[in-house]
């Protein structure tokens, strides 16, 4: 690990890492699928090729600098884009073992990502797990967004999993 950190600090152009992870497409839901499901991640960074682990370390270094030691490099960073990409890179391992509990967390975490159809917020994340244990939710684009979320909620409740209730937010108009 120390050797990898030393190599990163010497060879990695952090400005190009920031440029890479600040792209708008990191805010799209399909990128979560592509990055999570890739068997091997390689990012070309100038002359260096970064693996997932090295990109993770480079981003962790930038995150530490951003919070504890701002620099001219981090001051030019689009923090919103950076955090969207950090979520994908940081969560890759967790999303690869998607189960129904992680699906709820992933739906909440990635709810702000862009996708063409709102149903894809559920269907796109369901695609990460070949079978999401205990959930019988069939992909059906003829259903409305409300119907899709209702099916997910009912599937959780019917399986005896009440964790979905922690994601219910009170209406702003009710006191």
C-alpha cells in the first residue's frame, strides 16, 4: 500500500483526475452500472494507467486535501461532480453484492442521478444484482413510476423486511 501511495504521489496528475471525475456523465445512473459491473477498471491518466484501487486512493487523497488542506488544485474542483463520482468509486464493492437491503440504500443514495426514465432508478440498480434475494420485482416499463416503487415496497413488506419503513419521509405539510 505504501508503494502504491508513493507511486500515486509521484506519477499521478491530480488535475487530470479531477477533470475526469468532474465530468457530467458521472451524475448519470448508467455510469453506476458500468463502473460497478466492469470486471477490470483502467483509467488512462496522462502516461499512467490507474486501476480502480489507484483511482480510489487518488480520490481519497483529493478528498482529504479538499477537507483539511485546500490547495489551488482542490479550489478549482466542482465539488458536486467530485462527490457524485466518489460515491460510485467508493461504493463499487458494496454494489457488486447487491441484496434487497443494499437496494434500498442504493435507491436513496443514488436518487439524484440522471436517467432517461424515472423507472430506471429502480430497474438500473436492480440490474446490478443478477438476483436480488427475496425481491420479486419484474422489469415492466408499462408501469408508472409510482407503481414501480409500490411494487418494490410491497415486495419488501411481503418478504417480512420492514427496513423500507426507514426511508419514509414525513410530508412537509403535516406537523
